[in-house]
């Protein structure tokens, strides 16, 4: 989906190492880099977040976990990290040993209306800092649960409902 709300059906590949998206139109064999505003990949919705680094425009993509007044996103990355050689047993042949492996990580971000996405650690303390005035009921709800994606989404739904009704009064 592009800024003019035009949908372009295509085959896509999302490279988590370079944070680049490539596509091929259905009637073409040419593969090109794409910079859509949003896309669907394996049934999940991703949105673009443009930013600048050293005066260069860049785009990163966030998976949308919850899209409300306070949104929850995940930013997926893969990084090459060294492997400790001591982890290999003697049964692994030297030619099968690698000095590094790709590690997939998914960092969570919260975005309030009009703000940039902010990195969060899914803990009661971290949430209390980015969700001011959450109230004791919601704080107790967070403290009494393991903070899975679904619990975080429920928390944000309750937070958004609470703050939309308090603004109406």
C-alpha cells in the first residue's frame, strides 16, 4: 500500500538483516527494492517508519500488534553474532562449525498518538513509565500476569478505553 492508498499486488521478500523489502510484480521477473507505506507478509501487517541517519532518509518496518490510540509494534531484526567455539562437541566436524549464526530478535515499541514509537521492555516498571496515569487497577492487572503479546494488547485496550472516557468527562 502506497501513500495514494493504491494497493499493488506483488511477491515480496523482507530481509530482516538489512531491513529491506524487495518485490516482484506478478507480470514481471525483475526484482526491485520497494518502500511501501505498509505491506502484508505471512498474514501479518507491517507499517513503514521513515527516519534520517546522517542526513540520509531510511525506512524501517514495524509489525502491527495493536493499532489503537496507543499502538503496539514489534520490530524484527536478524543479526550475525559470534558463536562460542566451546559450544561445539567433538562430534561436530570442523567443516560444519561456523564462527557465527543469525539471531532473530523482536523488540517491542509503543506509540502514543502524535509521538514516535518508543522502545519498551515488557515489564511493569517500563509500562508505568510510558503509560502515565494508568491507575492501580491496570497496574495490578499487569503485575498479576506474564506480559505476553496478548496481555500487552489487553492492557493497551483498557488503557485507551480508560483515557478516552476520562477525556470525555
